[in-house]
C-alpha cells in the first residue's frame, strides 16, 4: 500500500474557503441541521475532495476543526501531521441510485456526471494497519465504468 498523510488543524471561515478553493476539480458536500447537498456552500460541516485530497470540517463555535486526508505530503497547509504509519488503498463502489424509492436525498443528480446514478472512487486510510477513514476522491459516470 502507498503512504498516506493525515493532517489536523483549526481555521476560520475565510481560511476554510481558501483551502477548499485550492482543490482541483473539487466536489463539495456540506450540511447543517436542515440541508445536505452539493451546492458549494460551506455550512457547519462538510467535505470537499478531488482526486488526491479530501478536506473535512466541523464548526466548533467561531472556528472549524479540519482534517485533511492526502495522497501526497502537504507541508504547505500549515497543519499538524497526525502521527502513525498511514497507508492508503484504492477502492471503487456504486452509489445509491436517485431513482431508488427507498432513498430520499436533497439532491436529484450526482455532481460532475449530472446523472441519477454514479460510481465513486475512494481511498481507505489505514493507521498502523487499522482502517480509519474512507475518503471519496472522484465521482464517475456509471455507464462509463465497466469494472
């Protein structure tokens, strides 16, 4: 398995916006007590990801606690590296179809593919051989993926 990197820090809302804006081809999912969607709004909690990094946040008072899960070393973000032997493993899965009557999401289509069903590439982060996080990385058109 490839080496992975996990960082933690605390930021204000402006710094969080800057972190998220620095992701390439990002997908942003955020939520609060009344809304969960891919609108791009930074709410009380959420995650944003691209093919190499995921940023997770949770509001605590006036600041956000942030966790960064990265395929690459990221000393540029100024966060504390979480100790441990971090390893990552690739994975793929099929998402829940928006046409499934048992599922009632607050959005109608998955981002980037603009369809009711999709596939998701993800990374499993292991710390000292124990699975700790499943980190989304890319939403792919379900029809384009055959394996």
